[in-house]
């Protein structure tokens, strides 16, 4: 026995308890303990075995930290087969989240009982994998093939009620997993049940697996694992035997284990958890967060207020006039109605949030009790400094004063108050009640408690909070400006905007840069370009076709025309023929001779620009770790999760090759393509961006 699994005999029942916090992951000690426990039970001559988890959950899956390392026996699929083959009655009692290999252990048990709050699933596809310990072979034998395809390819969790309906669990009982497990084992023994091996249940299906494979592959938008999992389920139906099906599942699983996407998705899994763990905040208490203020009830302010209300945080929203507060209320109620329609909140909750939890006022005195205020007013330094002066006068001592600015200098904003230590940037992404990214921008005087409170708010609002230093665009927008500029250079030099958009969506982004510009409004970036123009370096190339399009009043979807033409009632747009004329005019004016770009070069340049700027952002300390950049791009800019983020992608490509390409591009433009010093340093030292995430 190992400490991870304890063995206890109670009459005719052997009890195997997992105690491997925090989630009873099925690491090698747990697997060895389970195997030893089954063997011990059989040697003891008991009649039944109960398996359950101590602590917060039944097994939550294989130990993801073991992936990529030499596998140690007993391998999980063999352990599952060994449990199922036991001549004893094997019962699992489930609570918490029985996921992946955890559910596979339960499926190889002969009977299953769960507490009402238990949830279960096979989320391996979210890690770039598929069930690899019999999940594709046993689950369909209980639920049927169609339901199994839905659960396995989506990776979704199933609650206990649905699990009972599907036949995944046999009984739901309120109580402690040990108690309900023992009671159920006794009930089964009294009933004289026989062992019921899931793998021996018959399975047939008329599903067209090729069609299912194609459907799932298309839906995955470049992610492989869900579609490959379909082939595993197909083997359960078509293989000559259960063991042949298990063998096929293992082959497919090992193929996925070798993919870059497995590396990318597991990097994303751990980075999403590490990004909000800052060494500088170790032992630092955040301040209490019981009520929040929002200044400005426009789209952003209303979205931020909505996010707070949905997290049960009362909100005082300040606008300048009664009419503006009414407009703000309308926006917030509209957002909450969306949550109501989607079943995220009940009518009663909606009424409470809009009736009591939300207070609107034109008087800053209403902010006297809030613990944190976020301003989302017009992006003007004068306006923001005026607002912070008022906040300083009206908010209680210790209240955190935050700006939602997307690029203004938070140090300058903080200087408008007598308490710069309480000032921080909280850069939300629109729509603020939907987008998960929150950039927490640290100013020179921001205190550790203020920073900790910013991260505590992020956690409360279920955001992915990322620490950022101060620069134009912080982390995400600064990097986006770089790869968007690279796209414009390619168009000026001969690529079409539509080719670029197609290549970028083919890589896995939801939209390309030109379609995205049309969606956000070309005028927003146009204003930013005009703002930067006075300080622009003389060496910077400036594509003017963008300006020409804006000067013509074509700002994208909001005006019906931009890089694409948007017709009433039609989804998406069609290329705007006027754009080609503007590009040609720009090329003539700048003396550019257009050339063709292969799709490969388009993608490579786009990604190299992203990686190069990201390396500058990390090298300058604006982002502390490379995983911070990866999480910003995943949760704020639609970077395809299966690559893990731009810097994980670069590691997988090989930094030497990335740097070599950047240097080759620099031959024609050594200003934009100046290699990032950090990238050069890592290549010289033979290191990776991931090395910067350690320690
Ligand atoms: N392996 C190793 N560590 C894990 C882990 C796992 N499976 N799951 C969680 N952790 C760590 C996590 O990194 C964090 O560590 C701590 O536990 C708390 O997690 C053969 C191959 C279970 C729903 O995909 O979905 O089985 O940051 O912060 O929000 O077919 O963790 O404290 O150091 O997320 O309450 C399949 C993944 C694996 C489940 C709990 N299983 N985990 O959420 O806490 S592949 C999964 C989760 C597999 C077989 C295949 C969640 C959770 P730290 P947390 P939480």
C-alpha cells in the first residue's frame, strides 16, 4: 500500500481511500496503491471493494504533471482493466469532480454511486489528448455512442442527475462519500448482485463515424484531439474485441501525446493557474471587497458593472446626468437580460441585481462606502485626472482607485490624487462581462495591497488577471499593434487583406486583423495612429491606405463599409473593391512594387512580428514572465489555445529559426524588424521562453 491509498477491511468489504491532495490526481503512487489494494482485497477473501476519495474530490484525472515524462507502471488503462477483471464486487463512490482517468477508474468499477453535487466528465480533449484508459470504450457501453461522442469531444462536465439518466452512475445519495459508498455496497451484497463488467456490455451503433469525424474536426477549428477521439469511440463499436478496442484507443492516445497541441494545451492549463500567482504578493493580504464603484456608464462601464453584479458585488455607478444614468441602467439591464435568457441567473436574481444591488447616481458622495472604484470614462488624460481628483475627495481611506484606461499613463493619473499607493490600472476587455482577460497595470507607487486587491477582484469576477507594467498599450494592445502593422506592411507590399485574414483564421484565430478592425471600428485605431504620429520615428514605414479608407468615412461594420462591405441582414462582409484602389494608390505614392506572398510567408511574418514584440514586452519587464503574454493573447485576443500562446508557439517552432526569419525580414526594414534583445539572448544561451516561467 502507499500513503496515497489506504486499505481498511470492514467485514466483507475492503475500503480503498485516496488521499493525494489537492485533487487526488492519479499519480504513480495512487495507481500503485489501487493495484495493491485490489490484490490485497482478493487475497483477504472479502466480497466487495469500495473506492472513494478523501478531501475535495474523487480522482480528478491522471496526473498531468507526468505527461511528457517516461510513463511508470502500472499504466492507467491496465489498472482499469485489472479493477474491472476483479472477481469481487467493485464499487466507486464519487464526489467533487471525477474527471478523465478518474471517471475511467469509476467506469471500470462494477457499480457507481454519487453525491448529488458530484460532477464528472472526460475533458482530455481540452489538454490535446483523448481518454486513454478505456473511456472511449466503456462510456459508450453505458450511454450509447451518440451521447458518448458529445461528452468526449466537448470535454464537458456532466452533473450527477444527468449521469444517472445516462447510466453512468447507478444511484445518487446525499452524504459523505465513504458512508454512502459503504451503504451502497451493503445494499448490493444484500441483493446478491453479480459483478457487472462495463467492458463486457454489448455495443452497436449506426453512426457514420467518418461524417462525425469531419463534423468534429471542422468544429474544432484546427484542434485535432476531439476528432481523433471519435476514432477511439469508433473502435469500441468496430474492433473485434474489447481488448482490441483498448489497443486502438491506446495507439490514438499516444499519437496525440506526441503532438504540439498537447504541449500547447497543457501549457495553457498550468499557465492559466500560475498567471495570478505573483511572488511579490506572497503573504500580502488584499483589502475587503464588499462594494464597488464604477464611473461612467457607457459600454465599458456598464460591462464592468454587469461583471461585478454577476459576481454578487453591489455597484454604485456614477454618471454626469440623470439621463446618462438612465442610459447606463438600460445597458446593464440589457446585459443581465442576456444572462437571464441564457439561464445564468434566475428572474429573482435579476430582480435583486437591478433592484437593490445596483445604485446609480450623479453624486460622487454616493461612493463613500465602496472598497474599489473603476473609472471607465473618455480616454482623455484631463478627464481622467479630473475624475481621480473627485475620487480622492469622496472615497474612504484605503479604497482602491482604478482606471480602465487602455493606454494612458497610470502614473500620471495617480499623481492627480493624494494617495497614489491606492491607484492601479484595471484594463477590462469589451464586452467586460464576457471577456475573461483583465490586465492589472502597476504604477510606480501602487502598493502591494492595492495590487493584491486588483487580483482579488479579478478572481471574484472569474477573470484571468495578468500583471502589466506601463507602456503604450500595456501587454496586449502593444503586441496587437505590432502584428497588425506587419499585416499592413504585407498588404502594402502586395498581399491582399483578404489573403491575410484567411491565413490568420486558418491558423486558428476567430478573425483576421482586417475583419477585426472592421468589427472594432477602424476609426479607433485611426485615432491612436494620429495620437502617435507626432512622436513617430522617422524610420517607421506608414501604410497610408488605412488612413485613406478612414478619411473616406469607411470605419467598418459601424458604417457598413471598411475593408469589407456589410449588407443589411447578412452575416460577415464581402471584400470592398475600393480598398484595392487605395492600396494601389498608396503603392504608387510610396514607390512600392507589389509582389506575391505565399500563405506560409504571410503566417510566418504575422507570427514573427507577434513573437518579436512579445519578447520586447517581456525583456522590458512590462510582462514578468512569458506565460503572462501567452495568457493575455489567449484570453484577450483569440489566440488559438491549442498552441498555448505566441511564446509557447515560438518555443515549439524553435527560437533559432524564428530569429533567423526576423533577421531576414530586417534586411528590408531594420526598424520594424529590429530583433528583440531577449530573443537574441535566449537563442545565444540555447534557452526557451518557457525557461523564463520557472522559478
Ligand atoms: N493533474 C495534476 N495537477 C492537477 C490536476 C491534474 N489532473 N488537476 C488539477 N491540478 C492542480 C492544479 O494545477 C492546481 O495546482 C490544483 O490542482 C488545484 O486545481 C488517461 C490522460 C479538478 C476541476 O483534465 O479541471 O486523465 O496551482 O486550481 O479550480 O484518460 O483542476 O494549486 O499548484 O484547477 O477547484 C484529466 C484538470 C487529466 C482535470 C479543480 N483531468 N483539472 O478545479 O482547482 S488527463 C483533467 C481541473 C487524463 C486519462 C487522461 C480542475 C478541477 P496549484 P485548480 P479548481
